[in-house]
C-alpha cells in the first residue's frame, strides 16, 4: 500500500476513534445527569408524594406525635413494608429527627413550612423535600461545596436548625432514645404557638 494511503487510513482511524470516544463520553454524561421529565422520574416522585401522605396520616392517627425513631416507627406500624421503601434513586430519605418537634398539628397545613424529610437527587440536580405543613416539592440544590457559601435548600436547613434550637428552645438530641425520653418527660410542656405555627416547649 502506498505511503500516502497508509497515512490516510491511520488518520481516518484516529478520527473515528476520537469521535466515538467523545460521543460515548457525552452519552454517559447525559445518562448520569438524568432527565427531570423522564416518566420514570415522575413516577418516582409520585411515590415520594404517596409516602409523604402515608406518613402524615400515620402521625394524625397518633394525635400529631412523631416517633422519636421515625424509620423504625413507620416500619413497625406497617406504614411502609420495609426499609427499601425509603429509597429513591440510590439513596434513602433523610429524616430530620434531631430537628423535628415531638408533635405537630393534626391539621397539617397549619404547621410551619420547615423540612421534615428529603432525599438528594444529584443525578437531577434536585432535592425532593417534604415539609411539616404537608408541602411536597422538587427543589434545586445549590450548595457551593468548599466555598462557604450556602444557597437553596442548604440555606433552608441552616435557618430551620437555628429556629428549632435557638428560638424554640428544643435541645440537641444525640440519639433517638434521648429524644424519646425527652419528649415523654416534657410532653406536658409542649404548647401550640399559633404565631410560630409549631408546638414549642414552654419554660416553667
């Protein structure tokens, strides 16, 4: 084969390989990012909303009292069949057990708009959140890692932690057992505050 043809063949193979590599990489990247409007994603969010409704119905049946160990309480009460039901995408929901009051209003919409539980969906650049007032939303998660700047849902979390502990006066529980013990001992001190839209401990 003449030298010029050999060179053309090699160049052609390199171009084909490079194009295939970049196309393949782009395809993988596209799949990784996820499609927010994919029917499977919408079905998953519908399941997330359904779980939220079941959780609130269970809490209403307990006169607004939330189990200190919410995961175990929901499974033991057959609200969910097993722990795997808490998983969306590749992650389980995160319950704000350390930053959740012992009791909420059974008229769910009257409660404060504060995070109850959520699941991060990095593949969609979203976080799915259920708030204490029953609202269920697909939020944008825009925390800037490593810069010290907070935005989006991360800022909502930070403000709620401050309100819950510093303003309402709830302690920092280190375990579900400690929270359960505190709630039992102080249940008579928890009073509904219509301005705060929450049950808060009253100092005697």
